[in-house]
C-alpha cells in the first residue's frame, strides 16, 4: 500500500494551480516535473531556485514531487503544506488537493499528527464531490487509527463506504478496524465486500485470514493466508501472511 501511495502522489500534478498560470510557467513546471523523474536531486535545486525567484505554487509543488521521488517524505510534506497555505492565501482552487497530498506525504513520513491535521484541512475545503471526500476520509481514518482515535476512524470510514462504495480500501480498513474493536461479524461482512471488489489483493486476503482466525476458523484462515503469500510473496501483506502461517 505504501508503494501505491507513493506512485499515486508522484502521478499528481498541480493542474488547478497551473490553470491560472501563463504558458511560460506551465512549460517550466513540466520541465521541472520531468527532471524529478530523471534527476530528482537536481530537480530539488531547480525547484528551489524557481521558488526563490517567485515561482509560487508550481515551483513548490515541483519541489515536493522531487522530494517524493527520493522518498524524502518529511520535507515533501512541508513543501506541500507551504503550497497549500499559499493556495489558500491566493484563493486558488488547488488548496484542498494540496492539503490532501500533504496529508499523505506526512503519513508516509510517519507524522500522523500532522497528517491528521492536513487531511482535516483538505476535507474542510473539499466541497461536495463524493469521490474526493471519500478518499480523504479514508486517508484521515488511517491517521486516526495510528493515533488510537478509533471512534474518529470509525466515523470517517462509515461515511467513506457510503460515498465510495466501490473502493475496496474503504471496506478493507473498515474490516480491520472492526476486528480490532472485537466486532467480528462486521469485520467479516466488510472484508467479504472488499474481496468482492478486489479478490486478488494480498492485503484483502491477509485480512480475510485475520478475521477468520479471530473467529476461530483455522482452516479458512490458513487458506486466505496461503493465498496472500502466494499472490505477492515479497509484499508486506505476503510476508505478514507467511508469518501468520508459520505461527499457526
């Protein structure tokens, strides 16, 4: 899931911010982004020089992407926070998206307190689009779980599964939280829904095994763990499934 989050962040561009810029800034931004893929360390220098020269949001966003390309998540989160604040000051419509990106970068950096705050800011400005809000609620729920704010996580996930019912991650996280809270019937229902949407996802198969194990169905648990370990043996989910098999 970590690799997927990084890939998604790297695939994002400051499209809303660029919409208000001239052709020269757009071209410069695209060149900077291309450099983050080929020479990310050099792109940090390029983006910082552009930012110092008044590059504004596109320069800050490119700087963040350069840090992300190097998996320097903490400075990426800071750069995105600065971009989000600048966007708010300029009443730029990209502010909510930038806060959301900052939140995900902070989660990757392990700073869940900042991540929760950033994602709350994103939700405050996200408008009514159900997909946008649903994804942000999922991300904030992840931060809430890390902060042991399980009631807040449950509230966000209950909203998320209504807003984005075709998103398997929402059901997976809901199942995991329900299992953690001892609500095994809810956990089984939600992980089954996740499996319907993403039957070969190793994280889903791992959680199916965890739920079955918690319910006392050892045979079903082993079957799901074996599937997770087989489909993605090198992934964190596959490795966790292998450990569960060894222990059971």
